[in-house]
């Protein structure tokens, strides 16, 4: 994870993450069971605030806590929030909240189960987007490099241990680039790493102008 080195280029390149953030905010808005009581909200892995902005365009929580692994406060200056808690979402104890939200961050954790154990100690409601098995298949097929993306079924089974009601929707987003190198540059600028460490001929032989994102949206309550 090299987000701290890439935060300055992230916003201009994060087209998919922006689309995902907008879809998640809309999905939460349409779920009337969660919509009623969102006074205290915690967002995990807020980064430069792409999803934070989307969320704030639809909701006005009384108390809004933002979190990230890195100290990203300088990117959040124009956003209306109350508190920033820096720390690893798998182990940081969070205060009680009406809902925990997160977009495009949970695929980075080492143990999704540990994450859900930690989150469910603080809230009865959870809404998030996550990239799943098959994400960036072009990168995996050529470089044999991938995060440990989970299947929707694995995610569902882990969530089921803590939440009774679980709604899920899936989306495949394909983006096209002018050249394969442009596709790789796009990934580097959004903090997706690994392939840069391979040799130059492997990079040159990458021949896909497409990147495919597999994303799922979950809304859970007790
Ligand atoms: C792809 S960015 C998404 C940022 C933002 N939520 C958005 O929608 O654009 C993932 C963010 O999750 C954060 N992150 C990844 N693993 C984390 C962890 N274990 N604890 C806290 N933050 C984490 C990264 O630092 C990064 O800011």
C-alpha cells in the first residue's frame, strides 16, 4: 500500500473510485432502514475524501468521524467533519456510532474477519464498497500479482456472523486507455502497486488497453 506517496495524484486518477463512491452514497440513501438515524457516523479509510464528499452531499450527520491509516488531514480541510482518528481499521478501537461507512478501502485489510469483529463492536449498521475476486484481472493474468480479493460469498458468510440483514449489489466497471502503459500509469497513480517491481520487459509486454474492476456494495444491519 503506497497511498501516502500517491495521495497527490490520486484524485485526478481515481475515476473508478469516484464512480463507486457516488454509487455507494446513493445506495445508502435509498436504504430507508438506515436513513432514519444517522447522527453519529464513522468513515473508515477516507483517503483524500472522495467518498466523504459524496456522503456529505446527501447526509448531514451531527457528528462525523473520519479515519485513515495515514495522516490525511491536509486533504480534508474543506470538509465538514468533527474528528480524525488515525489508525489501522483492523485493530483501532472506534467509539459507538449509528453507522460505519467505507468506500474502496476494505480490500486492503489482512483479515476481513478481524475487521468485521472490530467494526461490529462499535455499530449496528455498516455500509461499504469493496473490490472482489477477479478485480484487475488484466494485471493478474500478465504479472501474476493481485491483492487477496475475496469472493462475495466469503464476504457474506463473515458478515452473517455479526449482521442479520445484508443487502448486496455487484458491478463490473471496465475502463479503456489509449495505450497499455497508460493503464499501468493509472494504477500507479491510484496507489495500486506491485507490478512496478517486475522487470522492464514484462512491463513492455503488457498489452491490454483495458482494466476491469469488480466491485460490490454491502449494506448490513443487526
Ligand atoms: C483506494 S483508497 C480509497 C479512499 C477513499 N475512501 C475513496 O473512496 O477514494 C483506500 C484508503 O484506505 C486506506 N487504508 C487501507 N488500509 C487501511 C487500514 N488497514 N486502516 C486504515 N486505512 C486503511 C488507505 O490509506 C487509503 O486512503
